[in-house]
C-alpha cells in the first residue's frame, strides 16, 4: 500500500509515505518523532529553545528508538547556530528552518550532507528560499496552527509555490488532518503533507491531557489567528483555540504589552516548579498544574477533523490507507467519465 504513495521526495528523504510530523514546539517529543519515523513518515524535533546539550540528548533519544530518518527544526528568528552545529555533528539527515532568511545557513546544512527544508508563507518567500539553494520548500497556509508565517490559504498557496519554484519539491502545510487532505495537496502538485495539529492529539505527543481534550472537542471556528500569546516570541502571528486569556484580551481592545488584562498572572507551574505567565507562548505540558486552559492552546483549522487521540503509528497507517482509497476512487471516477458516451 505504501508503495502507491512513495514518490521522488520519499526516496530522497528515505521514508515510505509523504507525511511529515510538523515540529510542534515542546510537544515534539523524541517518542513522537521516533514513532512517526517507524511508521514510515518523517518525525521532527523542535530544538530552537533548547540548549545545544539538550538538543543533542533529544537527537540521541530518537536514535535509540528508531534507525529511520528524522529531522530537527530551528527557528531562524532566534540564535540557533550552536544548536545547528550540534545537529550537523550528530549527522541529523534533515534540517528544517522557519521564520527567517535561510541564506546564512543553507550552504552549511547542505555541505554537511543534510537536506534543508524551509517553511514559507508566500510565493515571494518561496522564490527567495529557492535562490538560497533550499532542497525542499514547505508552503504553509494561513489555516495552519501554531505560528503562521503568511496570510494565504493552503489551497491557493501550494499550487502557486509549485509553479514558482519547480522542480524544487514542495510540501503542503495547513488544514491537513487526514488522507483526504493529503490526497488533495498531492493533486495540487505538492509532494507531501506537513501535519501539526493532528499530531498534537497523539499518544506520544508531549501534551497535557486537558490540551488533548480541548483539541478533540474543538471545531474550526474555535481557532483564532492572533498575536495574543507573544511572550517569548514577539510580533509572531499564530493560530490557537479561543480561551479566557484571549477573550479578555480581545474584549479589552487587544492592547499591547504590558497593558493587557491580568498581565503578570501566573497561570501554570511546571513539574520543575517553574512559574509560567499569562500570554506566554508555551502550551500546556504534562506535569503542569494551574489554570492550564488559559495558556496558548495552539491549533489549526484542521482541528475540526481531530476526534480522538491515537498512537502516531496507527494514525500514519490509517491516513495512508485513506489517501490510497481516495486516489483510487478519483481514478475510477475519471475512467468512468472518460468512457461515458
């Protein structure tokens, strides 16, 4: 079954199915990346806000669980050069970058033998990334969860980027939760899909149970494109579920820091005893206590299709089967239409 979806990009990445688990911040645990890799997709770690030493440990933890390829994501708006050096020293096969100019790091990544993916939110950014020598471009639509780079929907952005940067392979991000979404972006010219929100609600994700419950219960209309949770990453738009923090901030007219309602309130204590404050960009994690529903509950519009927490491997297998079924059904429909009198 997987051979029907294996394409040139899969061959290049060393994976069986064209599915990447997006680097979903602190939720992107080594257990999740390894489970996705073992199931034939590409698992990703998110190492931007970790020390280089901790990033090295995460990489090694993945390798203890799988021999399959995986990647590490770095946000270029932050100082990540030392962490990049660790990733390359550990021979991580795929380096993903986001939110910044890929030019200063692309040659270094490729010279080390790694494949460089870069996420963009516009055709202009895609053309620039192509000029920097990026190997794979991830076109992120506006409906995506977490931090969102652009303002164009996936359905429009993906084919526009494919047209602009071909033959460089393009992956689609934003609004994809199942095999129907994967089949759709493959039809748009993408060579794979990048799923974030769906993997937040998996057994291996490092997400608090309350957060998972909110994801399963949410609809697309519950998500908001906002600048509310900017503590730690200022001026970065994101999509999250509407919650008391966001509602109070909007009712107050969405004022900037430090004049936001209840600014400075402690909303959570983590397992190490560290306090976390309202408007931080951190999601609820296991071991936290407090008003966790007031934290950043990142989710894209594809949360509409998230109806249960599943093991990541099972999710990959079900998504693959559904994609193949959709493609075969479309093929039969086309053949029937072509044979009609």
